[in-house]
């Protein structure tokens, strides 16, 4: 049975995706293959962060104890955990709504053919992250209306590029599309103005709720 490097678990509200605002049990895993300029979980990505090695059975038990229907697998990059498919399958089989917050650089196809399919909230990292070259546009073909794509925008040029990608891949016909500001880099009102200017009917502004409810640096929320 697989084990997982877990850096924290907690219950809070989902801050993003189509279940934003609903309670969720968060399982945060160690490690990421990217190094975004604005990363707010760098601490979880280091080799030295304290972790607990948890089995599928232990994580399922935790879910049952918490009694929360939504389970969000996050990081870091949760899909880098070698046995993550086993955990996804075990949780989905018990009827939990499993959402994967993934960074756009890991192939999703292997996970769409699982016996139980989770939901993906896939980031598309733009220029301000320094990581756009790592994005895998072929992942878009794996997405459905149960998933979503989140463009993390830090500037006007990021917004322009996001529209290019949305248009090129016909994304709004495939899944919900969100524009989410890099906290402190661009004002949400600027994004709304841009959406009005471009008449972006099927794109949604999404704020990282926890940054507005709690101290933006606070962990475990
Ligand atoms: S993908 Fe996410 S966790 Fe990884 S460096 Fe970027 S913001 Fe941080």
C-alpha cells in the first residue's frame, strides 16, 4: 500500500474551483516541480519541511473522522506523489468529491481513465509566474464541465495572454474558466474592467477567498 508525504491536513473552505466556499478537507502534500514567482506554499515544497508519512488507509480514516464531503488534494503538486492514483480511487469509491489542485505541468490523461474520476482544478501559469513554458496545453483535452482551469494573472499582459489561450483552445466550451489575481500584484477591479472591455461572457473572476478572510500568510486555512 502506498504512503504519502503529507505536510498538513485541515478542514476549511475551498478557496477556488466550482466548489469554492464549501467546506473541504485539505490534504497538502510535499513537493513541487515548479518554482512560481508568487508561490505562497514554498515552505511545503522544500526537502526539509517536516512531513508525516501517511498510508491510504490512514488518510481514508481521517476523511471518515472529519465527515466532510469535499476532499481537496493540494500541494505543492499532489500528482507527483507516486501512489496518488490509489488514494484518489479509494476516496472516490467511498463517495467523496475529490478535487485535485494541479499546476498544469503534469499530464492528466493517466488520471482520467481511473475507475473513479476526480475533479481537476488546473492552473495555467502565465508569464508573471516564470513557469509558462512548463504548461501542457494537451491537458485541456482531458477536461470536462466537472473540472476547471484557473489562469493566475499578475498583470495586463497576463490577461491578454490568458484570452489568447482560452480562445485558441475553445476552453469556455469545455469547462469553467476562472481568472484569479496574484494577490497584491493586480487589483480584482482591473480584471473586471478587462473582462468588460473584452466582453468575456463565459469567464469568471475568482478571488482566493482565504486571502481575504484570514491573514494572507496564515497557514492551515
Ligand atoms: S505550482 Fe503551485 S506550489 Fe508549485 S511553485 Fe507554483 S504556486 Fe507553488
